[in-house]
C-alpha cells in the first residue's frame, strides 16, 4: 500500500510533501537499517507540491570533555545534498553551561558552495520528530536562534515536563528541520536515523539519563 503524503503546515500555507515512494527510482524502498534516508523538500510557488531532492546522512557519536574532565556524548549527523551544493553538520549535546537556560543544545552548521540557488540559509525554525517519514510529527519544545549566517541553534526547554517530553520525542525514527532560504523560499530537511542513528541516539540518551540520576542522588545526599 502506498504511503500517504506528508503535510507540513507553516503559518497559513500548507505544504504537501510526498513520501519517499513518490520519487524512488526502484520499486522498493531502501532498508533503513542499511542506508538512512535523507530528503530536501523545497517549496515551489508555481507548483502544488514541493521539489524533492535526495541526499545522504551519516550518524556518529563523539565524546567531549569539559574543563572539569567530565566526558559527555555528542550526537552528530553529517548531511549532504550534492544536487544543491549543500552540506551541513548537526550536533545535539547536553547543556553544561549553567548560564544558559536549556537542557540540551542543537546546532546546525551549513556549508554552502557556489551555485546554491537559494542564496544562503536564512533561518532554522524548529525540529520535529516523527515515527514514520509520512507522519506530521511533533515539534520539540525549544527556542531557535541564529548565531551566524551559516550556524543555527535550538535551545531545548529545561523545565522538567518539557525535558521529559523532548527526550521521549527524540526516540522517534525521523527528524524534520524546517528552514528558509535567503531568497524567501521555504524548505524542509528530513532525516532518518536508521540503525546507526538509532544506536547513536540510544547510547547518548542513556548516558545523559545515567548522569542525571547520579546528579540527583548526589544532590539528595547533601
């Protein structure tokens, strides 16, 4: 059975994004356990449906050590859309800066080669998590910020209920990153975790949870 199209509501405009099967070159989809899927959907005002551009995503985990010698896992995704001369690096890590009101920090850094038709990246609005590629998804509770023309950040809410909800959403398989170009057009980066991404997220989330429990226990003992 063909999957239904994905619908993204942005302001008063409704963008209908087709599922992977709408443009797959073969008669069957690529197993997510082997090759995580990645798509760039671009708004085309003259068309009812956006343009779909396939790309690639690879997942890894890094360990960063703070000034106190404490190591913490950092989720990394390397994104490439060769047909648009666009690459990006996504990182998600636990916030260790007490002056920043956030539980976790997501950074999305773009590298744009000459020939990019959008003129550059103008904004990153949010991040949504979905169980399947065709779902609408749920948006993480976070505040977006533009750091530079090519670097964007999401600060995840650190209130207990919001933190628990965000960590629950991060367990889902698919990620939507709605962006806009400098020429005013909107686009959507859609990433699949696949087996590698799922392993990376599980490892990081479990480590964060263990440290949180240890910190709570230490605080109660004082």
